[in-house]
C-alpha cells in the first residue's frame, strides 16, 4: 500500500488545523504505478485545452511525501477509551470521597464529636 502526504503552499486557511494538508491512499499496487497515480492526482487530467482537477496554478503544493506502508495494524481504540473512562470515573470518585471526608472533618470540629 502506498500513501502520500500533500502540503499546499502558504500559511493554510482561517486557522483551521491541518488546512492545506491531505493524505491520499493510492490504489496502485507497485511503486511505479503509485508514483504515476500520484502525479496524475497532483497535476490533474488533460481535457485537450487545460488540466482539470489536481493542484493547479491557484492551489500549488509546497511539498509531497510518499510512503510505502509495509505493515498496518488496527489499534484497540475502544479498549483505550474504556480504560480512560474508567480512570476518569475512579479519579472523580476519589475526589468526591476526599471532599466528603473534608466536609465530615469540618463538621466534626464545628459540632464536636
């Protein structure tokens, strides 16, 4: 599998995170085919008069990074989220208990006991 990371010229647009940045997953199965596909994706399609699509004169790229992905693995994000949620709940319960203990100690001093 081949992917490309494209970055447009300029400062981006309107403070949007990653504006002007694109990651393309290429369909080609060989390096040479992937580079040809990427070139066509960037330059566009010649219609007889001009290039259509792609990154033309008004939207040029600053640079392109090309990657061959040799391995991929799905990450267990549902487990990560569950772990994070459980930790947050434990922290919240611990904070509530500390708050209740402090209130108990305050009232104990105030009313004796």
